[in-house]
């Protein structure tokens, strides 16, 4: 919650995409509020089930991305859905988000782009995280 998200926004503002799971959904809304991000929408990644795994009475087969903004930066494009059934995969498949999602971010949100807690580099993006060679700097 103490990440300096406001310092990453440019003068027109920025779009913020915050991934969370069912268990942490209420906390994710608190994080956006503390960061000064106005919540807009929730995207849902509906994953093909792979067995029961941890959880309660229902197997966890969804993840959520809260979309918000700082300032008044306009969206460049509109999609016809808020849920997606992207495939799982990649070398860090446990928590890696789909490349299709980042493609959509680039279509909807004007750059520059930074991914926090990144596990890999993506052309045209700055990254920050303990599993990547950082190109972005955060004063934390």
C-alpha cells in the first residue's frame, strides 16, 4: 500500500490495473483508495479449471483486475466484454498474467507503460520487481 503510485502518473494522469484474487478482493479496493486511484471497472479472467486446489467449497478459477485512473487520461479503445478466457501458461504460470492482457492494455491505455512486480520484460514497458532486471525506479 505504501508504493508511490501517484509519482508514476504523468501530468495527464494514468490508468491503473490491479490484479487480485477472490480472497483479497476487499483489500484490493482499499489499496486503490490509498493510492488515490478512482475505481472504474473490474475485469475477470475466467480460467479453465485444473482441479480443486486450495480454497473453500468452490475451486478458484478466476482472477480479477481492478481498473481505475488517476487524473483524467482518456481511454483509447473500448472492448465488448469485461471477462476473458485466456489460456494459462508461460514459464511462471503460477502467477503470470496472460500476454493477451498486456496487449489489451496497450490498445486501451496510452503509454508510457510500467509493470510493477514484473517477472519478465516486455518491449516498450518499464518493469520493477524482485524477479526482473528493473528499468523503473521507485523510492520505497
